């Protein structure tokens, strides 16, 4: 039986986790932006009171 592809365990792990890592990073960035927007809005409301 011929070997189709030779890769190290590190390469296989990186390939397997690339998409979940991208999704997690993207969601974390949007969560940070949402938090920044909420803090800005909260500060604006408190400064007008």
C-alpha cells in the first residue's frame, strides 16, 4: 500500500486546528470590539447624567 502523504504530527495538528483557531480568533476580536462599544456607550450615558 503506497503512502499518500508524509507529514509530521505538528503539521497534521496545525492543519486540523487551523479553522477552529481562525473562528475563535475572529469571534474574540468581535467580542472585544463589542465590549469597547458597550464601555463607550456606558461612559456616554453616565457623562450626560
